[in-house]
């Protein structure tokens, strides 16, 4: 007899190994429908995870603090799925969760445009509406390397090849798209309803400037539309106050690509700088300090 203990201390007994989703179903159909995953003995797992020994279990729903991480990571995979549908020649690399969202890096022969992002987001919505199951499989490392090489996904093959030989890796499939991932993920794409692609930027493969420049698409995902709307409004307000935008709009300063990190001050703000500098100099002199001048550039070594 297998015993599953729930957060309220109640116990459920089963005659055989049981999925997290089955435990939720035994409690109620509503809970099973809302289940996004579970926490088994302190570890986050998929709703399809099989419990084969006495365990502590908490069902993850949209009311759980862990829900957003699962939703955002799953949405990153949905993004990759959509990109592969629209641009089959693109190669997928990595797609982690970050603060308030996610990103995914792609190898592609050109930069993605704002119009591309609109099309990708539309495709994501279509794939989510299909409510395709997200299925986890485990594969030996060497077999997984071959699997991705055969698909032309050289970056994924490189990542897996760095895993110690003899270890198994987990893959997640939704529709025609399969990706490497530890998980957990939502049970199906239909759970992903609130998301927005935000921007695209360049990023070097493995963070090394000697490697290829990839295309990084940033996005955000939420459980409720009102939460996403509030977040997007906050981003809009922050954009209005962005120093780079204000510097250009108010003719205060600008940056040059030839001098990264250095500011070219315009007359308006330079006069303010001089006033502040003169005030500071008077304070230093009054307090008995002597002024020195240090170099702007130093040897990193």
C-alpha cells in the first residue's frame, strides 16, 4: 500500500504507483483540472510524475507560489515551438526563466524584426489554443546527442554532450517540437494563456564574444491578464523615465559606439555639471581637503 500525505496532514492510500494528476483527481475533478504540477518530498515535478513510494505531496495550481515559474518556463518552450514552426531553419539553444518572464536564444541567419515578434506571438497563441499535451521522456545521453544532431540542432547536441557520459537526460515534447529540459512543465499548452513578447536583442553563445551572436527574444507570462497588464504598464512608465530616452529627448547627452560606457555631455547639462562641481570644490576647500585628479582608464590586470 502506497501512502501519499497532503499538506493538511490527510493521507491518501493507493494500491499501485500513482501520478500526481491521479492524486489530484482522487481529491476532486476541479483540482485535477487546475493542477499544473506537484511538489513531491520538497521537489517540484510534473503533474505526470509517478509517485512510487510513501511521499509528501502538494498539488501546484495557479494559487501556488511555484505556479509562475512553471508557466514561464513552459511559455519559453512554447516560444521555441512557435519559432520552429515559422522559421524551421532556426536553431534553438537555451530558454530560462528570469525575473518577471523568460527569454530564449536562437541561431538564425538574420535578426528578428518587430513584425517577426508579432507573428511569433500569434503562432504561440494558436499553439496554446490547440491544447497539445506536454510529454516528458527520458533518454540516454548519447542517444539524445544523436537525436538532436539528426534534427540539425547542433547547439542542443553540444549542451547534452557536456553532460557526463552514462547519464540520462529528460526531453519534453509538445506537438512536433521536442526540447531538452529538466522541467517541470505544464500538462498541456492550453494552460498557457497570458503572455507577451517584449523585445529582441543579441547574445553570444555561452556568453563568449568569440562565439556566434544569437538572437535573444524576451517575453513575459502571467497567470492572470490583469497582472500582466499591470506589469506592462509599469514597463511603459519606466520607459518614459529611462535616462537614455530622456537624454536624447531633452538634448542632455548621448553615447557613441566608439566609446562604450562614456557619456558625451551636451551644453545644457554640462553647465549644470559645472555648477555642481564648483559647489563641491568650495565644500572641499572649506573643509580642508585637497583635490587630486585620477586617470579614467586603468589596467584590468
